[in-house]
């Protein structure tokens, strides 16, 4: 049988698990980015300022997480979705691992501090549900690594 050039040139499809994870990362990063921008520009009452800082301190206070979210979530998500780069995959898995550890650690501290105030059900569900936000795309990225690396440059 004779193969046509169209069959030879046919590209491999983008792995669906990687696509879902990349969109998830990009959307969460975009929501955090927009929330940080919104928080920077809202009017903060004088009694709400960080102690010992002028009004510009709030700008710096919200600018640091904004930069962290953009670098750790948005850039790798865009690199995976549009550029199909391996570096984006590595950055995404590393940042999601760090975010998972940070979110879970924060939630454990939250649970310990609120043991007397919250019922036991919410103490168990809150850390698990918020940790799933970062762990689901991490699992999806690692499951589809070989397929993504076949088409990534």
C-alpha cells in the first residue's frame, strides 16, 4: 500500500489529560491573578494597613503573591498549552508540588487553630477539598507525561 504525504505529516493529537491539567492551571492562575489585581486597587481603610507601613505597603503586600502566582501557574500553563514545551511541564509539576505542600500545610494549621470552633466534619473536608485544587492537575500531568513528551519540543 502506498502512503500519502498527508498520512506521513499527520501530527499526533495533544494528550487530553495534559490539556485538562494545563487549562486547570491556567484558569486557577488567572483567577488568582485577577483577584490579586482587584485587591491591589481596592480602597483599604487606614485601620486595615499593615503595622508600620505606609499606604504603599498594601501594594507591595499584594504584589508579591501576584508575581508568585503568575510565575508558578500562568507561565507553565501557557507554555504547555500553546508552546508545547517540556520546560513548561517541569515548571508546572514543580510548582504544583510546592503549592500542594503549602496549601496542605496551611490547612493543617487552620484545622489546629480552629479545633474548638468548627465541627469535625468541616475540619476533615476543608483541607482535603482545597488540597485537591492543586493535586488533581499534578496527577493528570504525571499520568500523561510520556504522551506529552512525544509531541513536545
